[in-house]
C-alpha cells in the first residue's frame, strides 16, 4: 500500500470506515453468525500471526508499499463460432418438437431449418430494436412512412422473425436451459479484457418471481425476489470480468477453498485467476473481514474497504473508546490497518481511492439489474436474453452500431424468408 497523506475534509456520516488489506462477509441475514463460526481449519496459519497495535497519527511512518502489479492490461477480442451452432441446433430441435406436439393446431405446418447466418441477422435485428425504439415490434415492418424502418423488411420477413422468436432456444429440456450460454458469456468476459490493477466485487439481485429452488428474498434490494449473482469488475470502467449465480447449498466452489466460510469462498472464487499478481481489490462492508485481509496479504493482493464493527478479530478497543469530534483512531496489524473517526475529522486519501473505485459499481449494477417484467413467464430465459441486448450506457452507441451493421451486412446474402 503506497504512502497515504491526510487531507482536511468534512465527514458528515457517523459510520465506521475500515481501510484494510482484504476482507469479506456474506450480505445474507446470517452473515454475522457465519463469520463468527468460521473455523481455524482454513485460516489458522494466518489468523494470529500478529496482533493489533494503535497507530500514532502524529508520528506516522510510511505505509507498507503495494504489491508489484505484474500484469499488462489489454483488450483481446477474438470472434469464435462456438455459440452459434448451439443456438441453431437447439432452436431447430425445439421447433420440430413443438410442431409435432401441437399437431393440427399449429400455425406453422412446416419449419424451415434455421441457419448460422439467420441467427446473426436475428441477433442484429434485436440489437437494432434497442437503438431504433418503437412501441410495438410489428411496427418495424410497417409501411407507414412516418415510422418505417426499411432494413427490417429488406433483410427478414416479419413472420420469419416471429417464428424464430417463438422457438428461440438455448439448450435441451434435460439440462439447465441457460447454463451453456451463461458459461460461454462468463468465459468470454474473462478472455476479452485483462483488467487494470484496481478491481472490486459486487452483489446483484436479478428480479425473478417464478418457482425456483435457489430464489432469494432480500427486502433491502430494489428487486426483493430473484436470483442473486456475484461479480468482479474493473474499477475504472465498471467492466464485469467474472461472475457467477449463487445457487445456495448447490453452489459449486473450488476444493481449494473448502475450509473457508461461505462468504469467503465467494470472494476467493471470483479472484481465483487474479491472485498473486498484485491486484488491489476494493470491498464494501458486505465483503470484509480481517481473516480474509490477512489471507490476501499471503497471496500478494492488496485490498481496502469498509467493515462492520461486529466482525470477528478486530481490535478490542475499537468499540469501547469514544471519539470526540475531529478525532481519528487507527490500528495496524502487519499490512492491515483499521481506522475509526469522529463526526468531523481528517480523512485519509485512501478513502478517496475507495470512493473512486466503488463509483464504477453503480455503473455495472445499473446494467446488471435489468428491468424485467414483474410477472413470471415460461419464456423467462428468452426475456433474459433480450434484456441483455439492451445497453443503456449510450456512450457505447457507436460501438453497438458497428456490431449491428457488421452482423447485418456480413450475412445479408442469407436467403430472405
């Protein structure tokens, strides 16, 4: 951690700030008990290496240097054709099954096989519907001059588009419908970008009210019911580099972290491929604990963030001592430091770094917490796919248009049906 100076600033909140090397807890209602019950099996070798001592703020020594960041951040976009054949195969299979099942009642007596080029055109038209917004989908094929969008009718008929949408499928009905697609997207997110040194972790609730064994209820979230996911993002851009959905007891964690608490496993699972590389992780109070901070020091990873005062293994004087207005109290244990301050005080510039790093969290959460319909639907996987094609960050509009035009132009020779 680099040397931190102190700037004069008015701090109006009365919460406690923890500036630590790395920490975590679960944001569920039982997170506190889980943290207290964490055994020494996984952390005994780091939990009591050294005790806390109070820092003399009048004669502060230089802070320990940060770990050496030895990664070259870069963008690496390589297109592949792994996803398209899966979508083509599963959609064709599902369409043929449904036509046989519906029998004489079906409107589509014969299904014309979907092709790779049509899939790309279909996705391109979906993306274009976000850029050129009309109240009704059928209006994109309207002949009215006031709302006409000629490219839709030129490249694909309305009926063909509707049929593809009707039978759009991601997987067979035996395996989880979205698993392959989600894993493909997750792997691609990690391959496309090598993040810069500052990263963070966030929890997101995805609205879902249908039947689901691992559905969560979190009253403090905007979406009270839904699927919970955890993501690791680059602080500067908010780019989500890694993520996974929390499946309760069925969540698969690496065997390497089996002796840690569940909340600690979440952070370590996301950080698996970024350990020992000098990254600096930013956490809020939902993901903080001294034990995890100590562990990351052993893995050449810096961390800072806020922490709840009821966490295990904090300094004993932290809650007992009453601070007057303008006072600051700090404790250190090796590379781990804990601050507490009064209402108006000198604020470490480290906290400015924390606020700047967590600012990207709002940007990534805005995109992640997509606004799906309140009512449950059998087409929920399809709704998630369509929601993910809507990018509300308009600064990427030109980039999106390049993708759309590439999908449509490169595949225009496909047969118009």
